[in-house]
C-alpha cells in the first residue's frame, strides 16, 4: 500500500486528474474541429454543381466526381445486397440455432479474427478470388467466358476482372464480420423470456425467430448494418488492390463495368503534385463526409426513435 | 405408436405465426431454413481458409524466384525492389517503418483514449456525454483516406514550420527536418484515427465494472480519482488491454494514411521526421500499379501481405486470450 496521504494532497490529485481528463477530451474534439474546418476551408471554393456532374479531366477546373460517385453507389449496393443477408443469416444461426459445440466455437473465434484482418488483405483475396478467379478461366485482362452484349445491363464475364461486381464482393468480405457481430449483439439484447413465451405456445424455433426475436431486434440490426455500410462507403484500400480505374469518362452500366469510387478518387487527386487537384480532393471529401453524416444520422435516428425498451 | 406428441399440433394455431401446416411440411421447411443458415455460417470459415491458401500459394511463388530466399527475407536489412541494379528483399525496413508509425500513433491515442474513456464513464454527466459521444462516433466514421489527406495537407505543413527551430537536433546522417513525407505526420493522423476505437472499447470495459465496487471504494473514503484509477481501471484491465491491442492491430493494418503521408522509401530508422514505408504502404504502391503482374516485385507484395496477416492475426489472438483468461468476474 502507498503511504497515507493528507486530505489536501488527495483532493489536489483528484482535481488535477479532472483537469487532465478535460484536457484529453477537449483534444479529441479539437482534432475533429480542425480536421473538418481545414478541409472545408480548402474544398469549399471548388464545390459546385458542375463538380458533382463532371467526369474526369486532366484540367482541375473541368474535373468532377460523377463517375466515382456512381461507382460508389454500384459497389456499395452490391456489397450490401450480399453482405447483409449473409451476415444476418450467420448471426441468426449462431445465436438462435447452433448448439454450443466445438464447431460453433471455432466459427465464433474465426469471425472475431476476420474482423481484425487488415482490409488490404481482403483486397488481395478479392483480386485473386473474384477479379482473377484463381486463373481458372485464363489469366490477364481478356475474359475467359462471356455472356451477353458488353453494352447491355445483363453482360457477364468470367473472371470478373476489375469490375464493380468484383469490387462490391471484395467490400462484402470486409464488412461481413462487422455485420455478423453487430447482429449477434442485437439478438443477444432480446430478453430470453420473449423466446420462451413463443416456444411455450408451441412455436418451432424458426417461428420464434421469425415472429418474435427478429422483429424485436430489427432496430439494432439496422443500426449495425448502416454503420457497416458507412464503413464500406469509406473503404478504399481493398478496391485499390482489386484494381479500380483511375481515369474514367463513363458511369458504370452493368456489373462488369470498370469503376472508381469516391475515396479512391480522393486518394488519386491527393497524390497529384498540382495544388488544383488537392482542392478538388478536399471538395470530394466534403461530399463524402456529407454522405457519411447522412448515414450516421439515420442510424442515430433509428436508435433513438425505433428502439423501444423491452421489459 | 407416434413419437411426436400429438397435442402440439393444435397449439400452433394459437401462435398465429402463419397458417396451420402439417407437421411434416413444417419440419421440412424448418430443416431447409436451418440448413441454409448453417451454410451462411460456414462461409466465414471458407473465407479464412481462402485467405490462408491464397497468401501461402503466392508467397511460395515469390520465394521460387531465383534471387529471393527465406534467409534474405528475414536476414537482409535492405528493401529496394524497385530502385537500383541490385534488388534486395529484406522485410525489416518495412516492419520498422510500420512499427515507427504505429508507436507514434499508439503513444498518442492510448493515453488520450483511456483518459477520455475514464472521463466518459466515471465523471461526465449526461449533457457532456450527449456532445462527446457523437463527436467520437463521427471521428470513428471518417474514412481513412480523409485522415491521410489531412496528414499530407495540414499536419505536414505545420510540422515543416518547426524545421528552423529543430535545426541542429539529430545526427548529420538523419537530421530532424520534416520533408513532404514523414512518419510523424502519418503517425499523428493514425493516432486520431484509432483514438475513438481505444476510447469506446475501454469505456465499455469500464462500464462493465459493477457499481458495488465503486460504492465500496467511496465508502472507504476514496476520492473520485482514487475510485476511478485505483479500483475501476484495474478491475477493467483485461478489457482495456484488449482494446489497446485491437487499436494497435488496426493501426498496423491501416493503408491509406501511410500511403499518402508517410512516403515510399523503405528504410531502417527511428527518426520520426524521416520518410518511411510501411508494409501496407508498399502493398498499396505495388497493387496501385507500380509493378507489372507476375514480376518479382509484384509477387513480393504477397509475402509482405502474409507477414502483415500473421502479425495482426497474432495480436487479435493475444487480445482474445487476455479477454478470456484475465477477465474479472463479479456477481
């Protein structure tokens, strides 16, 4: 034990620690404020409707973000359409059906580990498994198998190449563990008495899940899913590996189109030596942050309004 | 003799969870659903296996190149696959670059994050929380490429303003003078990035400590400082350490900040003002189009990726072990 301290020393310690706390906390808020203000300062001047409607250009004053903006929409839509059913299904199985066997413990540990895998490693996986398909359909850029007309909406080719489909599936791998873990937490928060009630009325396990547990957990699942999707919108390293195009003049028109996404466009512009492109990058960041804020706002709204206390 | 209790069937109608169906149809449907859910759950195992197979296969292909060996990979202190006549593939410069940036980020974010967490959990009233929590959530949601841009366009110029003051510090071989790319700038941005992770996970751990412990410490005459730092923090230590490890592993795996702000020169240095390259930064450079597919440089990035995967995997496992092994159970 430490030596006994006088009351005044202890009170001073107490006071000093509180000041330290306030200092640390304010530093975090200050960092956020500086970040937002400095980017707004730099990006505000070049942010207008033309910027949102223009394609890529070698001149900063003509360049815009319409192509990466639509690229983000396509990629994130594919990512969400696959990751959400798969993730929610996995979570339901693990929480509601699986007995606590060795297998489920391995699956559980594995999901926690997947959540810790760096996103660029998922990029490598996406490049090999989706863009190249392990070289099973020939290597290089030329397609092994083609279905349909390259201009139509239903064009498909194998391997996928550096397409919106490959990009979306790669992002799906990144957010899948996040969706699973947040859905599991939402399901765990449902009191067991609700399930017991349904089961006591003779419902099967699935009927209990579909009729009682899942509806009660929907706000929690939606909050987690929206946060996972906002992660997907901002993710860029895996798509850099899968191979997004840097200079595109057309928005995607089918699953096999080349793509760029907003964060990669920011990356690309920030890397250029010309200051004009740096301002454009700042403007694109403002757009990106507005989209993300909207997503987070919806998540907060759902959490506050729809989540009724159970019991 | 029937095995299914017949009195269960009429009960189903009471549940109003669908039209009444025969037991056989219901059982079949149930089995189909459970089966497909189980397939979904197995998918995650499949993902892990594929990651391992891909990394292993491509890394072996890298070591098959004539001028590459496992001994050089772990023995050489030089990494220059793109420049110069003689190529060297020693992983240590990339590891040290990663470590340097991570240490800077951690020394910033771990203390600040923990103190903020203590403040949020033990001191702050609901009004302060209502402002602080959303601010931290926004910080957590900002894409990493934005932090990279911030480091390159704001932090680095600020650091460069310090250069005249710093003249004469450091050795002639590695002077403390900030260039356009440096480890400190990337480290600071990364620190801001992992701060919310440290903070929210530590706060969860602190809040999980039962109230009775605090009440007991207060009853013994402890100040709020005594209670928070000497009772609550030690009780939540396993969760806090796990939060630290998770944040560090996130920093090690982070790509876009270092790709933008840390530079592209792999070298063994502890100088925070120096341009360094991290493992992720190298991979971004290669996959971003600096090397033709199939070349030895291109293939080397898989070996770097495998190393990165092993490090972060190890950190995650240690974190989970600490959580399980050292968790204090009250109740």
